[in-house]
C-alpha cells in the first residue's frame, strides 16, 4: 500500500498543478485547430478522422509534444525532493525507495494520461455532435497510444531523476534522451547500419530486418507503428503483425527499464 500512497499523492499534486490545466487547454486548442483544417468542404459529410490523426495530430502532438511533456512531468520527481530535503521525510514514513520511484511513475504517468484524454475529449465531443460522419472509435482509441507514449517518457524521466542527485543533471539526461528519440534516431540508426555493413553481414538477420528492429526500438516510432495499424484496422494482424508485437514489447520495455535502472542507482546512493 505504500506504493499506492505515493502514487496517489503524486497524481493529485500533478493533476492540480497549473501546468496540467494549461496542457489540457493547449491540447484541446491544437486538436480543434487541426480538426478545423481538415473539416469537410464542398457539401461532403465525411470527416477525415484518419487523416486528422495520422497526418496532423500524430507527427506534432503525439510524437513531439507528448514526449516533451512527459519529460517535464517526470524529471524532478525524485531529484527535486532530494534537493529540497523532503525526500528524507518521505522515506522516514513506511515507504521503501522502490515505493517512491515506482509510485511516482504510476502517479505522474496516470496524471499525464488523464490530461491527454481530457485534452482530446472536448474536440471529440464537438465532432460527435457536429453534422458530419465522424469515426469516434478511431479518434478516442488513438488517444490510448498517445497516453501510452506519454507514460513511457514519464517513466524515462523518473528513471533519470532517481539516478541523479540534482534536478539539473536529471533534466539534462531526460532531454538528451528526448532529443535522441524524437529528433536524431532515424539519422543515427541509418548511418550506424550503413557504417556497420561487414558486422551486419555476420549477423543472423538482414540489414532490412536490423533497420526494422532499430525503428521499433524507439518508443515514438513504436507508437507510430501501432497507431498506424490501429487506424488501418490491422492491429496485431496482417503482414506487420510481428513488427507490431515487437513495437508493443519495446514500449513496455521503455516504461519499465528506466525506472528500474534508476532505482538501482538510487538504492546505492547515500542520502
């Protein structure tokens, strides 16, 4: 129950923060603006839901803004309390260090997921009552993938926070991972595969298979693979089923591995 108590405390504090209110308003505003851009014209009643999600919302809100918000939400989770001295008070209660780290991932991740759903909800309600044919299932289902990506980056940031004694170091580490995954991953992995030709030839897989593995190893592109399949009504089916399973496994990995790695470092530190 100690983990639950930490998670509840962090969830309530994060949801009540002014930043979360701004985030919900920003999400609703941007989704509404994109929805207005793809509204039906010329007498058509079919709303381009899949176009809105895959071309407008996906590349900007989901793979760029949501991970950044996850970093901001999680980077000071442990290191902030450690710097202020409140962490010692928290650990004086019946909470283990594992309770603190994992509870903060759960609480802050749930708060971000709720903010994502709330930000997408108002535009969805408007489109549902609008005189257009709107795919509400695809729209609302897509927010699950956006929320999952946000939780993964919260976990990464909390892992960096647990492994760092000061907030600045945690922020630098989390931002570096964000830049790697969101901005540089394609260029770095492409050059890596090209430069490691002889090594790749010795592996029991082709260069194309290695590129696919490196692609789904990135949580942002893993979500892209899964959401694209979902919108195409081929989630975990069709020719890309194995790739989708790998993408889902990597998304789970990035949600669990960073907090556990940070916890190992945190356990070894003398507060």
